[in-house]
């Protein structure tokens, strides 16, 4: 048994149609009846049966030659920026790991040198820190 979907006012359907068309213009995609039907919670067949004029309008929009916008869309710019940020994040993470390894190496070298210096207790300090006043 199928569920009964209430009829939607044509003004509401047209409002959603304008939003779908605007979204398609922004992303350089073609509108579809299925896209609008899903947005309204209807099946493709039910939408076509109840709103044949609007379905024809969508078909006309699909058949019209599309004029590609010059340059990238906002979505394209965001995708490119996101990819750039991810690359930079990977580079910085690698640099941070290298810096941490270098700090560890220097700390170990410092410890070895300090131990060697302490082992050579017969060396006199000449920097003045060892003198008493």
C-alpha cells in the first residue's frame, strides 16, 4: 500500500524550483525533476503527474544551452583553498616532526657532552663562574 502525499501549493513548488535553479547556476549543473521532487519529498512520477507544467519548465532549462560562467565558481574556489590548506598542513606537520627530532638529538648530545665534561673534573673553569669573591 502506498502512502498518500498531500498536494503542495504550486507557489511553494515554484519557490523550491527557483532555489534549485539558483543552486544549479552556482554549481554549473543542470536542474532535474528528480532533484526538485526529492526536495519536496515526492517521487519523480508523482511530481510529474501533479505538476506537468513545472516538469516541462525543468526540461526546457535542461535543453537550453548552458553558458558556462567565466572563471571558477565559489564552490571551486573553496575546494581549491581546502586542498591548499591540507597540503600546507601536511608540510607543517612534517616540519614539526623534524624539528622535534632535532631537539631530541640536541638534548641527547648535550647530555653526553655534560657527562663527558663532568668526567673531566681536572679542567679548571676560566669563565669566572667558578671563582669565589
